[in-house]
C-alpha cells in the first residue's frame, strides 16, 4: 500500500482528497487538531477501501511540526506523497507561540518544515509533494520581509500563497536531485467550505456561495479532490503550478530568483530558531 500524508484532512478539501486517495487504495495519514472530525475522516478513508490513520498535531508550532515529521518518518520509511493542504486566511495579525505571524506560519513555514522533516522517507520512495495554494493575481507584489511580518486578511493570504508557490519552485530546485517532485496547485473555489470564516463577513460569504452555484464558477468537493489526486499521482511538470487542473505559469514574483532565495533563507532561519 502506498502512503500519503495529508495535512488539514479533518475538514473540507483535505478530507475529500484523503477519501479519494483511500478509494484509490492508499494508506492515508490524516493530520489535524480535531479528534472527532479526524476519526470520522479516517473512517471514511477505510470505508472507501483504503487505510485511514488520524494523527493529531498543531501545525502552528515549528517544534510540533518537527516532532510530527520525526514520528511519521520513524513509522513510514517510505512516503510516496505529502499534501501540504492545511492552510487558510485569518482576520487580524496574530503571532503563534513561536512569535511568527500565523497566516505565514501555517501556509508557508509549516509546508517547508514538514517537507524537510519527511525528506528521508520521501526520497526513499522517489515521492511527491503537493503544496496547496490558491488563485494568485499575476502582478501581486510583496517582499519576503513584508509577507513574513503580516499575511493577515484576504490580500495577505494571497501573498502567503504566492510565497508558497515560490517555495515550491525552490524546493524543486533543491530537492529534485534527491528524486522528489514538488508541485503547487489551486484546487478551484469550492462553495460551502469553511474557508474565509472570520475574514469574509457571513452575508458576503453566503451571497458569493449562492452566486458561485448559480453561475457554475465554483467546483464541487469531488472535482477538487480529483485535482488533488491528479497533482499527487498523475503525470506532472516538476515545480509546476496547477490552476484548476491545468499547468499555468506561476505568478511573476514567485519565479524571481532573489525572492525565492530570500524566502528560503527566511524559512531556514525560522526553522533553525525553534
Ligand atoms: N475552500 C476553498 O474554496 C479553497 C480555494 C482555494 C484554496 N484553498 C486552500 O485549500 C486548503 C484547504 O482549504 P479548506 O477550505 O478545505 O479548509 P478548512 O475546511 O478550513 O480546513 C482546514 C484544515 O486545516 C487544518 N488546520 C488548520 N489550522 C491548523 C493547525 N494549526 N494545526 C493543524 N491543522 C490545522 C484544520 O484542522 P482542524 O480543524 O482539525 O484543526 C482543517 O482540517 C487551504 O490551504 C486553503 O487555503 C481553499
């Protein structure tokens, strides 16, 4: 049985992707904080024909992510797929217990740290990493220091995801020679998920969900899950950014070597400090 680690699999897209991988016969480690939702999601993987294992971890803490990585590496000497899916937008600037701004911590620093911690098992399987991003305006501007200092709010979230796409390109450059393939993806917009709670006012969320259903702009959870499976198991371009299932040029800033290298240095120093 092949092994996938899916973070943020107790809810929404991660849960749907875990179930779809279960249907394809995978053992899926579902990472999240909520024990009850985690157990239910793992059961859905079992019911789909795979093997679901829930592991509780707080991905806001660098030490917690390192410990999770050490435990999973010991348990699984080979890991075919890591889906860095846990992420989201937060309303106001707030620091984690490590003193890192929380949107940047969850959406960028955690994927860096967990991938690093699982490298041995990923390399042993010539595995793949899928970093879950979003749709990012092509002309989006920021600096590494600015996005690390404050990625709160909806615009900040988009910049954090831009940094995640830049990280993907840098990871591919550095980890590719070890046999690991790294891609990023935007799964599409899925009406009715918990995404945006606390950032987008409730009436606007309800209205936009309604409009997406009416216009057919949004995609279903099943369609999004199929995109996760394609990015995780299908033929891909190493380092590629997949938007709505299609290989798409990454946002310009994400491809700039100075931005990517500056980001790598920032993440390396935050990683070393905790
Ligand atoms: N929904 C959309 O339309 C959409 C569109 C584009 C991109 N995305 C991206 O897709 C991904 C999934 O989104 P979603 O809408 O499915 O999100 P969601 O329903 O809010 O689920 C978020 C998941 O992340 C986990 N999580 C959050 N903070 C955590 C922490 N500190 N430690 C451990 N786990 C944590 C949650 O686990 P617990 O609840 O158990 O803590 C949950 O399983 C995100 O990266 C999001 O940015 C979503």
